């Protein structure tokens, strides 16, 4: 009953005066033109598409619906700008990134309000995303001056062996709707630090954040043509993506999104043999052992599972709980869900669970839950037959008695659904966790240090959180294995994606 009371839609009863004030705050960084080849422009045919607030269905803005010709123009400008940007001293690139970081901090509140309006996440989460994304710009401002080669003593006499790193060239950056600010800044910071001009293609649901970031980059002094932002509708996105993949002037393609789209882009890049960085889908296991601190485990699960309404690539998806603590963990998780989750318009005070981003996402989550219940999962909350919330809001859902063959374990849910399965032994937990063809992140809760180390090494994923539900940091290597992608973003590892190693051999005889 407590959960029913806490799941209330807030923020739809704003007065006209409040709505106007909110709107003005959001408009401060809003751009309704795309940045192509150093110019803020419309589509050649005048086509536009609307950006919708997923919480209210209000139209926030209309932006240009660009196509293949616009992509070619942006790449041509980037290729021209690459000549000078690639030769710009690392110290100068660092200074520009530092200036950019300061502007991101200065405009953090405006960016967060815009992000909440177009993506739906609560304002507190939007502020955290802006700070997190800006952290990558700060990190790569320093990293620009730490891109080193090496000198190796070879076996052959009278030869000096040197390896240097050079910018790979123009980078195409295709970003998702779930973290539109953080994902673009993570890619853009690395590309600019390494001396690569960039052409960005934001998701059709969330183009306004990317345009705002481009405006601030321009204000920071980034030279014309070094960054273009291509906005395109769902109908035109495939042609823009294909154009970037097949253009030989693009040297690097970095994509964050679904595995299905990642495979398509991978194939389209084959003809030009580009460097690829692919951060794709996840199906993260969250393993709670008998030795776990249950309070810590529940808190970690809440942080990982319900952030951004579960629309996170490293979100907990498969909750595996050892039999000895299963009942206590499930009861504690349900109680905390009941007391802590409040859904509604992310701009309203007190909301910490926003809507799903679009109707397709809503239908997918609803379908996976229905199929899992049909297969035998027990829906603890909301009770079957309960009235569904209006709009794109999906109720925080707790499923128990889940088995590994059920839909909610086989597929990434990408919604606020906590699906709990029971296991007996460490070996069984690992077998279930590693049975997925995804391998992005995994989580372990145990107070047994030997077990923590043993299981961390045995999990088939690129990242592991041990007694921690929030693991992303600018200094760390973010990425997965198996169908979860290629390459790593963050830390010094991003340098690999945006530079080429050149071997120089000096004869000294």
C-alpha cells in the first residue's frame, strides 16, 4: 500500500506563471538550427521535426531535419578543419577544453533544465549528468598534454626505434537519448584532445542538448568546422548514419546505442575500414551473496536500477540473490522502492522517477513484463489489475521467482523493473550471469574479499562494481565485451580510439 501512495504523478499541476518561468529557464540555451560547417543552418528543403517533452507531450522546439547532403557538407568542413586542428599544439587544445569546461560549469543549470525537458529525467539527475559530462572535458583538457609515444631499444644495431601518436582524423560521434549530454562530452572531449575534428549526430529524441553543447563549444573558441552537429528525424537518421559510415574522409566512428544498430554501423564501416568504438547494449547481473551487507546491497540496487527510470546501459537488469538472504533482500528492496520512488515530470520538486523517453520504449518494457508474468514470474508490485499511470510513465515494478529463461532476463529491459531470481551456489550465479551474449557491466555484493576478487575475475563483462552501484567515472575505462561493444571510453584509454601509432626507424650508421 505504501508504494501505491508514493507512486504519484507530480508536476502536471503547475500554474501558468510557474510554467512560464520554467519555460524561460529552459529556453536560455535552446537552439533551433543545426551547426554545419561552422554555420547555424536550416535544412536545404526547410524540413523540420518536433522535439517532445516525454512527461507532458508539449512541443519544446522544432529543429532541422538534415540528410545525406548535409552530412557530406559537415564532413567536408571537418576534413578541411582537420588540417589545422590536428597541427594545433596540445597546450592550445588543452586551453580550449579548459575554457569549455568553465562554460559548462557556468551554464550547468540551464543545460540541466533543457535536458530534463527533452529527455524526461528528474532535474537532480540532469544536474548530475551535466557535472559528470563536464568532468570528461576537464579530464581530457589535461589528457591533451599527456599523449605520449615511446622510444624502444631494438635488437638491430645502428637503428633507433620510435613510436609516435598522431590524430586519426575526422571522428563521427553518434550518441544516444538516455545520456545525451554525458555521452557526447565523453566522446567529444577525447576526440578534441587528440586533435580530431568531429561531426556529431545526436539521437532524434534529444537533439537540443547537443546543440546547446555546440553553442558553448563555439563560445569557448573552438574553430569553425571542428565541430558540426547534425539533427535528423527518425526517418532520416539511417541515411545520415550511413553517410558518415561510408565517407572515406571519416577516420573514426564512435557509437553508443543498441547492439542491433551497432552491428549495422559496423557493417557499413567495412568499406572504408574505419577505427571503431562501439558501446552497445547491456544486460547487467547484480549478484547478492549470503555474506552481503543487505542495506548496502539494496542501496546499490536502487541506485543502479532506477536511475533514469532504468534507461541506462549499465543498469541492473538481472538481480541474482543467494537463497540464504533472498527473502530478506526482496522484502527490503520492496520496502525501499515503496518509500523512495516518486514519479512525475522531472522538473517538479520531489520527483526521482521520470517517464520513459517515447511510446516505443513504453511498449517494450510493458511487453517484457507481461511476457515474464505469463512465463511464471510473480509480480509483487504493482498488483496485477492495478490502474496504469497516464502517459509514458511506467510504474516501478518488482518481479520475484524469476528464472533465467524468462523474457526479463533474456533481454535488456531498459525500464524501472527489478527482476529477482534465486541461486544456491557461487558457481550457479556465475553460470547465470555469464549466460548472456552481452557483457557490459556486472555488480557483486559480498563482504568476503576472496569471493569478491574471484567473482570479479570470472564475470564476463568489461566493468564490475564491488559493493557499489554507481561505477562510471571520467578517469576509468568504460566499455564491454562480447556483444556489448569494442574499445574503451574514459581515462587514458580513449586515446587509443582517436590516434594512430606511427613507427619511425632512424638509421644511425
